C-alpha cells in the first residue's frame, strides 16, 4: 500500500507498493556461493546494502525529490566489505563495510530524514552498513556458518556511483529498479 505523510505521522492507505532504497552490488562468485547456502530465496534478492528499509509512500514525485536532494552532495566512493558479524537481534550474518562506511552512514542519515524518517528498521537501532550473508534459526547454526565462512577470508571491493530505488509488487517480487547517480 502506498502511504503518504500529512503534517504529522498520519498515513493514508492507497494501494500496495513497497519500496526500498539500496545499493545493488555486482555479483561476486564467492559471496553468491555463500548466499546460495545460507539465504533462503537468494535468487529473489540480489546482493545489496539496504539504506532505507521497506516503506510505502504515496507521492513518487516527492519521493524522487527527496532522494535527489539527499544524495546531492555525495560523490562516488570506493567500497570494501570485509569481516563478519552476527546481528544484535534475530539471527542474521553480516559481511561488514570497512571502506566507504562513512559515506553509507551519511546516505542513511540523509535518506532516513524528512518524508522517510518514520520508516527506520526497528531491529537495527544503530545503522550497521552491511551485506547480509545468511539468515539462521538458531545461535548454533550461525556460529557454525561463521566458522565455515571465516575459512574463505572474504573481502569484496567495488566503486559506488549510484543508489537504487527498488519497487516490489504484492508478492514481494522486484517490479522496477530506478537508478539515482551520485554527483
């Protein structure tokens, strides 16, 4: 459902369209092998770093303006992902951002303000830039996975020059990707 915001956090339900703002990463063989084992439906979700967690917003024109304003002073940057961490809540395994962390945190703060300030992830009170490598049911499962993955010594590097607005349909399948270039 599209949700719009009027003066206060009052929401209007229109129709179902969920969106996420993320950085889609190029597919890297080692990471995909791990995701294939530990991420249910890994094919449905490309490797990504989420910046704004799922939200519904009515005015797409206003949303585009917000995104463009939020990224206007952020230049393309180098990104490195190295090191593993278990999420504080639930059982997610993260590949952590080392280089480019400050830029991602700035993007997060800028984008999760104004019209999108009510859509923060309640399970992540402090934003930790990461790529999810796995979802587990127990602490033992995640500990075993960490032990196995550490043997691979994974480190991924790339350059980020855009962010993506992902739109999903009612069945949570990706419907549309829109790119917003960093200046």
